[in-house]
C-alpha cells in the first residue's frame, strides 16, 4: 500500500488507500487576563493518522478588560517517493501535497477568582485555506476550505505553568477548485474528490489540551488536538486527519503599568 501525506491545513494523501484533506489546527487558547496583554505562539506540528509536518503561528491581544482578538496561521506539506506495484518492472513516482490556512477570531474572557489564575474564554471566528495535491501520473487537484468555529475553553494560569482544556466546534466546507485526475492508478482519488463535491460540508468536534511551562513571560507549549466527525467508515476512505500534535514556544507580554 503506498502512502503519502498531502496536507492541508492540511491535506494528506495515502495512495491506493485514502486522502486526507483536513486536519484540526492547534487552538489558540491565550488565557488573557487584562487589557493590553498579548500572546504570541510559534509551533511545530505533525499529524497522527498521517505523516504531515508543518508550522503554526498564533497571535492574540486583549483590546479591553474582557474582549480579545486573535489571528492564526497553519501551513504544512509532504513529498514522498511512492512505489509502483509492478513486480516485473519496479519503479517509483513522486507524490506531494501542501496546504495553508489562516483564521481570524474575536471573543470574551474573564477570570473566576480574584487572583486571575482560573480563566474562562470563548472565541468565535472564520478561516480560509487551500490544499494542492499531486497524485503522480500527471494527476493533481486543488481544494479550498472555509471554516466557521466556536472555541470555548477553561484554563489555569500561574507564573510558571498554564493549562487549557478546549472543547472546540467547527463547521468545515470543501470546494473543489481544480481536479485533473484521469489515470487508472488514481481511481480512489477521483472517487474521494467526487464524494467531497457531493457532500462538501460537515461539523467537527475538536477537543484539545494545551500545556505550557517555563518562565513568567516565556514558556514551552505542547498541544494535542482531535477531530471527531464521522466522515469515514470501514468501507469508505478517511478524508480527515483525526489527531494533530504540536510543540513550540509561547510568549506572554503584559502591559507596562504607568
């Protein structure tokens, strides 16, 4: 079975098996607690079901005592030499994919106690992305993605440690922008694209756990995000990555008191 990741946000391709055209990005859970506070994250990310790797950049800022804004970006890709299953004349061909995704959001945050260590927040926003896939044999496609999401979270924030639990909900919509698949070796890929065209929208529950540890303003962040959407079964290809793991740095900048 030949396997390849065609990332989206993530898109992944597993030739002769399945193609994945969406993966959950790491939620930006900034845990802001005061006006003028800023959070910046830079992350390395990788898929669980598939083999894509990439990066994420996240920004959040408190524009008032209880309201914040955020902007997030996600990009990844994969190139792989895949074996052609001809025992008499063994050979390989190149398959590759890459994708990018950006989103904007705004929301409310507030603390549950006077020390501002326990924080609740909810953000809602919209994102756009695209996935370009090369299946080999001259076949390729380009798929657009749009996403609406609501992202509540509850977190603990101290000087040296932070944690956030994020039960995120997303509505994802695919749009086939270009599809040139004619080789008999890519019949599964052609069927996947047809299925996406007929059923372009779906709801995904995307819970995540975010952990940070380090200094007061600079911490190491790790995250684990999931996508549970039911768009796969034993008889149909899986089109969505189910796990996204990330690690990187998180910088928290608080306003200077005059």
